[in-house]
């Protein structure tokens, strides 16, 4: 019905009221009125501004994460560049014999104690690192290193126990702390790198770099000791390392580096790692067996499980956002704990892990024994009045091992990133070499070094000993680089600290066994009335056995790879 007030007859324009005389005319403030073009522009400008602000904020957070990640990486490299001070033991180990009047058994007991302190607590430290971040471990490293080297310095300065010096047990206690500090600093750094870069295409290099830096630490520290902090000989020349000053230097330096790591070491986007781990376990069917994932969130009905009636009342009555956030944080922490515990059980229940750990025991034990006893091996090759030339000094060999070990770690990390098989399989034209191929080849090099040392060649030509050190450093360094990389590939990085900690514990037993074997063979070669041993008989038997140990290790790793239920049978691109 047309309105009597219609303006249609006056100007031919259909007015709003022409359709309904009872409809209220829009007021100036009525929001139902069509917006003006200027209003649309203002709304569009506001929307565009919100979008731009969102992009800027997203990019800012992304840049912040990248900066945090690479600062953590730099801090991890610094930590590892200093953490391996125990590898410089050969520089001063022989002075424990001549200055403190320790026996060879006592000297080996000191090095074994450091090995035990370094390796036995690793699973505990790895557990703490996975659950509470790497920072607390770096604080512990600062404390252990600072106090350990300080105590060792004053114990050495006091002189031989038989002449009123501090008891032998005090030196043992000092090296327990040094070993534990090594473990804490190394593990906090490597775990940070594994979790921050373990999902990328350069995971091998990201792990190899801090591990390689760890190998370098002994080299530069031994050079500082022998070229800067040395004793002046009777003729005014350069003598042995001044052990007291060297230990004080290490105490202060490592304490400071530990505090730096406590500030900068951080795992970025750890919540994404946990979610990925949960998804993997969900796809494997393990979540169906877990009571935790049948729990319900009273604030979110979309979570795992369903909302029951007791929680519905809380859901409707609870409107406090702070409580909601607190609940979510608590559930995230519980989810993380559940996942890490499940991953630990899966790792320990995998028979291939025990083959991997067994081979690691059989290879690293002899390697540790060789490095720790280099000083005495060199001494046996130069009976009085002969002395070892500078080209065959303990410092030179420590540097050779450090350099070759570092190069091997970097090279294997890079090459495995480029050549390791991928999942899904790579194109046929691409050359693919398994990480196990590199691991077996590295073990072969280490075994060859032991065979050369056991043969008459080195005793007859001591100048060839650097070749043995180069082969041993290459093989040993590559094994220590490849093993954690393999663990991250086969079992993931969510629980890397704990998993690597379990395997990294076995060198303690290996070092204990093989250092004891070396000591027995060495003492058996000592002539009546003598305290030192001279010649090939001091070590040949030990290294024949160590070479055999390497062959057995290769068999165990080959079985874990290609044997029944091995990684190849499971389709794991390792």
C-alpha cells in the first residue's frame, strides 16, 4: 500500500517511506543506514592497518625466535670449545708420576674417576635437561668446573702425599667434579643444538659443530698450558706445563663460560616438538593405551577425551581466564612429562639400542684409554738417556688428535647431511650412503691405529707415532659425532638428552675396563727395581685386545642396521 505522503508523484523518486507508512524513518545515528563512501574507506583503512600490524608482529616474533636460536647456537659452540678440558690430561698426567709420586695405577685412577664422573651421571643430567631446559645444567657445570679445578690446583701445589702433601683422595674428589662439569656443559650444549636444529635438513652439521668444538677444546687448552703457562727450566728455557697455574686458569675460564650458557642456552618452540611427538605416538596407537590422554580438560571440550558431567559444572561456573591459562600450562607440562617418559620406555625397550650402545662401549673405551695414556706411551718409546723430540711430545699428540677429531666430526656431519638416505627414498640418480657406512669405516680407522701401535713398527720407528694419533683421532671423533646423529634420526629429538645420555654413559665402563687392562700390561712390563716401563712390551698386549674390540663393535652395529628387526627392516632411513 502506498503512503499518502509519498513523494513519488512529486519528483519520480521512490522514497523509503513509499513502501510502509508505519516504518520509522532512520535517524542520523541509526546504524542501519547505509554507510557513506568515506566511512567505508575508514573501515578499510582500519582493517588494512590491523592486517599490517599482524604481519609485522608475526615477523617480529619470527625474527626473535631466529635470534634466540642462533644466540643459543653460538653459546653452545662456546661451551663445547671449553668443556673438553679433560682431553688435555696427557699434558700433565705424566707429572703426577714424577712430581706427586703417584703410581701408574693411581694416575689411571685419577683419569678413570674423571671418566666416571663425566659419563655415569649423563642419564640423570639428560633427564634434567629434557624436562627443565639446558640452563640449569650450565649453572651446575660452572660450579663443578670452578670448584673441581680449584681443588686440583691446590692439591697439586701441596706436593707429593709422601712428603706432606694433600692425600691422594682429594685429587680423586677434584676430578669427580671436573668429570661432572664436563658432562653438564657438553650435554646442555649438544641437546640445545639437537632440539633447535634436529628437524631441519642440516641436523648432522648442527650436531657435528658443537661436538667438533668439544674436540678442539683440548687442543687450544693444551697449547695455552705448554706455551703460556709453563715452568722455566734450569737453563732458562721452556719446561713442562705449570700445572698449578694451568688448573687455576681452567677453573676461572670454565666457571665464566658456564654462567654465559645459563643465560643464552634456550630451546626454541619446544611446544611444537612435544606436539609432533604426541602425533607420532598417536599414529603408532600408543595413545589409546594411555590413561593420561583420556583425561578431559574442564575448560576445553575439544581436548583429548570427553567432558564428563562433573567437569561440565566447572566449565559453566568457571570464567576466570587466569585459572584457564594455569590449567592449560599444567596440562602442557603433564603432556610433556608423559611424552618424555613414553619415549624413554620406547628407547630402552628397543633391542637395536643395546647393540648400538654395546658397540659404542667397545670402541670408545679403547679410544679413551689411548688418549689418557699417550704421555706414558711416548715415555716408554724413549728410554734414558733419550728424550722425546718436540714433534713427538704429549702436547703435539693432543693437538693432532684434537685437529683430526674435529675435522672428522665436521666432515661426517656434513657428508651425512648430503649423502644419507632420505624418507621417502631419494631419486635414483642421487648417491646415497647410510650413516652406518660412515660409522663402520670410522671404526675401521681406529682399529687400524691400534694394530699399528701393537705391531713392532712404532717401537722401532717412534717418529711414526703421529700417524697413529691421526688415525685414532679421526676414527674416534667420527664415532662420537655419528652416534648421537643416529640416535636423533632413529628415535627423534624430543627426548634426545635422555636417550643420548643413556648411550653416552657406556664409555665410562669402557674407559675403566681398558685403562685397567693398560695398567696391568704396563706394570707387568716394569723390570725389577724400576718404577717405569720401557719398550713395546709396556703396551703391545693392550692394543692387540683393543683392536679385537673394534672388530666386535663393527659386528654389533652391522646387525643393528641389517639384522633381524633392524633399522633397514623397519624402513628407517638411517
